[in-house]
C-alpha cells in the first residue's frame, strides 16, 4: 500500500466522525504525551507514552499562540486542530476549502496536501506544505500566511501565497517536506527533501516568505550513496539548541501501516547550512545519523517529526502507526532528553502510564 492510498483510507475512515464533532472534542481525541503532569516534574531517561491518542494524524507540527496549541497535519486540505493542554484536541477543519488552483494546475493528480510546517516570523504565521503524488519528484512546496491563528478574530484569514519551490522529473531532488528554521541572526531558511539525493536548503526572503534571490543551494544529508541501505531519507526538521543546529530526519519507509519502518535520526552542525555529523562523527552527506527513536511492537514506524521548544523543555512531535488499531497513524509527543554531550534521545512505551 503506498502513501497516497494509505492516507486516503485513514482519512476517509475517520472523516465522518471527526467532521460531525467539530464543536466538541474530537471522537478519537487522544495523543501520546510524556507525562500527565508537568513534563519536567521528573526527568528520567525513560519516557512514557500518553494515556490518550489523537488520530488519524500524519506528518504533524505544532505551534502555540497565546494559551492555544495549533496542530497541523497532512490531509485533503491540511487538517487543523487546537488544544489548551496537548491532550484534548478539537478539529477546526481544513486550512483550505479546496486544493489551491495553482497547485491543482501544477500537480493535477494531487488529492491531498502533505507535511505542513508552521512558523512565525515577520509578524505572520507561515504555513509551508507539499503538493505531490506518491513516488514522483514532480513536486511543489506552497505557502499560506495568517496574522493570527485565533479563528474567532476578525483578522484571522489564510492567504494563499502560492508556490515557493518546485522540482521536476529532470531534477535529482524532491521538493516536499518543508521546514522553516530561523538562524541566530534572525535569517530564515527553508529545508526540504525526500529520497533522491536527500535534504536541501536555501535562504528565504523574510519579507515574502519565498526563496531569496541568492540562489545558493545547500545539500544537508543524503543516503543514496550508502550500499546496503534503502537510501530513504526525508522530513527534515532543524532546531537550534545551545551552540549547535540539530537536523532531525526520518530514515526508511512510512505509509505502510504496521509494516512501516520509519525511524527518526539526528545530526548536528555549528552552522545552519552544515555540515551535519552524527555522534560518531559521520557526515550526514555520507549516510550518517544517530538514532533518536525507532518503533516497537505497539508503535510502528515513528517518524516525520517536529520539535516544540517550550520553557519547560523540548518535545518531539511525530506520528507512529498503532498496531492495536490496524496501523492507524497516531499523534505522539515525547519529551526530549538532552544528554551530557548534547545529544537528544526519546523512547517509546507501548502502554500508557496509569
């Protein structure tokens, strides 16, 4: 089963329930959360999964405005949920009412919008997203902006800013899975990439949210040159922690339900443009990456992560396929433990805490 078919079946199976309860807690309201109380009440090296799970959720990202968390994920028009506690989620519907006309023209067979990334800079929320079809690198990354995510505000309105970057069949890279990172000089950069020759990056014009006139093109990570591996790498997410930039990526395969082999890997660099190395000193341009989390008997193929950085600690936001629900893609959130050498780890526990 490919990405397109699997996601379509998951969304269709749940859409009737969720859309009928927009004004209340979603019927499947659930989430993996590292603790029921404050995340840092007890710092241990073993993390606990949450007692409640939100699904279907695929390729999640989260941002906070005021006292409200906003969750965006892959869906027909990008699913949008809100929460005040990272546990109970309310479905707001889609960011768009339909796939944008420009995206439909560029990628006629696209039936959903993938892998959104949300950030705030230059006075606006910027939502980058992917338009593609499974297995093809004829892809585009689009952008929508909003001055506030408070849907009750008269100022709240998503503005379609159109195409940011595209890849064609003649390219050796794929323009999906965007991630916006702002460096120590407040300069925004856009990373993206999936399979082919891996993860790419360019500088962003902060005024437009589009790629800057400077066309310097950076390669950050790839696996296709490594014999004996699947060559699969995608879903970059970059954060700054202390004196390093950390590049999180997903290795291997998503979208196969309980057969998914996704796992989350990481490397770090002193500059946002790299080079990124794992804890053993291997370059991510040569297949390097240190394991952050992999699947277990319950949670298969954890991947496509984001990182939510908050005063009480950093949290890894990702999806995994629940073997107890025939592989339903499920939102998980785990606290990140930074070890003495500055490397992040999380772990899964199949059963929620009591």
